[in-house]
C-alpha cells in the first residue's frame, strides 16, 4: 500500500493501493497495478509526470496535474483536474468517467487525439483542440462548459449533454440519434461552412435560453427550434427546413439569410425578427405567432399573423409578394 506522503519518484512494480493524498514531484511510474481508491494523487512535475506501463485502476480517485506543463498520461481517470500553469496536452486515449476539471487560468489541449469523455467537463480555464480532432461527449446526462473558454474543432454529442457558458465549434457539431443537446443559457458559435450543425434523425436540440450564432463563410441552418438565432455568416445563412425561433432571430449588418421555401415561425413577443442585413424571403412563409408583436419591415413572400393580440408593422418600408 501507499499512504499519504510526498515522493520524488514513485515506482509501482507489484500491486499497490493508495490511501489518502499522495504527491509526486518528479515521476509516478506504474509497471504493475495501482489501485487509486478514493485518494487524491497530485503530480507536480512538468513534461511527463505519470508513466503508465501497467494497470491504473482509478476507482473514485482524483488525479491533479499541477506542474508548469504536462503531458496527460493515456488512461482512464475518475476525476482528472488540470491545474498546470502552462498548457497540458492529451497525448493518447484518455477518459474521465466522473469529472474533467480545468481550473481557472489553466489550459488543456486535445491536440491530435480523438478524445471520448464519459464524465462532465467543467471548464473554468481554456479547452482547445489545436490538432483539428473531435471531442466525443459520452456517458449519461453530462455537462460541458463553464465560465472558461471552450473552443473545439469538432464536437460529437453521443450522450445527452447540457452546455454551460460559451461554446465554439469551428467545424461540426453533431447530435447523435436518441440523445439530446440542452443549450442552457449558452452562446453557441458555429463557424464552420456547409452544415456546421447536424441533428441525426432522432437527435434533439433543446434550446433553453441559448443563442446559436452561425458565423462561417456560408452555412446551412439546420431545421429545429432555437431560442435566439443569429446569422453572422460571411456570405449567407440558408434555412434547410421548417425553423422556429422562440425569442429573437437576428440578421447582423452586412449578412444575409435565405429563407428558401421553408416555414419560419417566430413565436417570441416584442420584436422577434431583427434585420440589420438582408432577409431574402424566396418562397417562404413567415409566421408571427406571439402577442403583442412588432413585425420586421422587410419583404415577405407569404406572411401569416397568427396572434390573438395586436401585430404592429415596423417603421421602414416592407411588403408581401404573395398571400
């Protein structure tokens, strides 16, 4: 057994169990079997402070990397905490089945490793994927985000997940069949071109009070219900099916939304459509369904007012090209 104490190098060659809190200031090497139990293991060295050539059983332990920089050993952790002053880097298959925590002011890079996390990712620092690889959120009913910066290349939601804080995805956000993505109150920025947000046939997006921003050069906007939807694409955002916005749809200055032949339902009260750029109605139907509501001054193809209260027309010139 290994009891609460501090080591320079700690080598496990047989089978050992950790009790209490253990710190290594240089290298923890596992060649045999290490059962972590309920312990806290703190690794204060930089570079490669944990070499796992044997079996590491995380049990319900917490492993803390707190050196200047660290390469995160490839293994399964229960709680994994990033507390390095520089950047910590994933270098191989790594999982945290309970919580992956990135402390304030700290940084974790997924680098070139496709990473699957079955636990929560609680980010008060910075999470990036510099190697343009996907992060898979697995497990059951997990949380991703926090007060820090979460900036990913590709994110696959394969278990029901709730976003927290600001989430940016530069290529593709995917929600798999039979699972749900809960937007919470997050700002979700999708800067990929083409179709940067994909909902599989039975995948569900619950918007909460989130704001989804499409900001790539061009983007196909997936058919679903949004709370706030912001079009900030370089060329255009294109609706790909019936779309509902329950609070505000904003088209930023210099940007364009193409409604196609789809139905766009605006169920927010007040001013649910803000057009600072260009709204191309094409052959769409726009439905205002709240009360009271002020309709945006723009040109519609089909316009339906489905409100029991008063609907007001904005101050600029608009029109309806079909009824």
